[in-house]
C-alpha cells in the first residue's frame, strides 16, 4: 500500500486500527499520521507506534490518501467543517462513528466524496474485532478491497448494505458488553461455589473464547454444538433447562433489538 493514511482522532479505536495496519505490514509507520487535541496524546502515539502526529486537523488532512474520521459523533460537524476544504478530491474517507449515516456525512462535505462507513467493535484492541463496512456509490472495487484489508488486519470484517448497520450495532458493535456480563455472571456462580475470583474469570472467559472459536471454525450450527454437550440426564441439560425457564434467549433478543432501535433513533 503506497497511500498516506491519516487519522483525525487518536483514541482507543484509532490506536487499534493503527496497530493492526503496522503489524500486518499493510503500511509503514512513516505513512501514518494521527491527530489529537493534546501534546501529551500526540507524544504517547509517537512513542507507541513511531507515527507522525499533529494537533492541526486541517494540515494533517491535506496529505491523506486514506482519511479516517475517528472522532466522537457529536464532533463530526465541527471537525468536517474544519477539514473539508483540505481533503483531496480522490481521498478515501473512512468513518468509524456510530449513528452517522452515509447521507449525513456526505452532506457535511462541500464536494462529492468517496466514503466508507465502518462499525468495528472494542475487541479491535486485542486484534479480534468484528467490523461491518458499507460504501457510497463513489467508492471503487479496488478502494473497497483496500478498506477490507485494513479492517481484516485487526480482526474480521464483512461488507453489508447500510440498511443492516443498525443490526450490526446490536449484534457486534455493542454486544461485547453483553458477553462481559455473561462472563461476569458465570464467574460469580463459580465464586459462589468456592472458586477464587481470578481463577473463575479465567475459566469463564476461556470457555466463551473456545465456544466462539468452535462456531467459527467448524461451521456447525450453534444449536447442534449445544446438543453435543448435553448428555441425557446430565449436568449440562439441567443448566440449559434453567436458562430456558429464566428466558435467556428472549432477554438477549429483546435487549439486542432495543440496542438496534436506539441506533436507528440516533441516526435520525
């Protein structure tokens, strides 16, 4: 990749993406610039990644072939107004903000832009993100392939229709929080049965990790994998029966759909 990559915003998600790009060899640290409000954050980014940094969004945007909008959604109108006249006409713009649809971002720029709307999640920080990408009509197949390579460098990604982006927020964007609650609850139960807290978290988290890997690597339906663990009259089916009685499935479905609806409301 010969392009210069600029991140407007240098927070946790931007840092995860920068790390993935460098570690995968997609681009060198010399090709990457990130902006931040404070000199302290700039120094931290320079020390961690060896990249260029700046506190001047407008100047940093001028050299970008690929421009990440990595600021909070409520700052979009302010930041885009600041940089829009400095962005190259042919630059590929990638937004990672929730609640900012393609049409809204396009309207903030004066000129026609090439835009990728992306939704990664926080496991990007450990190289295991699940990201969704959708694009406007100006993005070429080659440019989309570049974006896919970038997001695959710190996890996995899928290209979707923008109409599915709110569902993505529910199933992957926000879902790490649900999984953490599940792990915490499993650990609490183990602690109640006498296991030390740190050990309980390790058992619970590794079990979730291994189970997810089974789904991804075997391609087997989750229900069939569940059935394979449930011996007749055994301990697992006893737990499954209680989870059904307490409404685990309905709670997850209802909560996730509420999350997706909130995302729709934020996009209006």
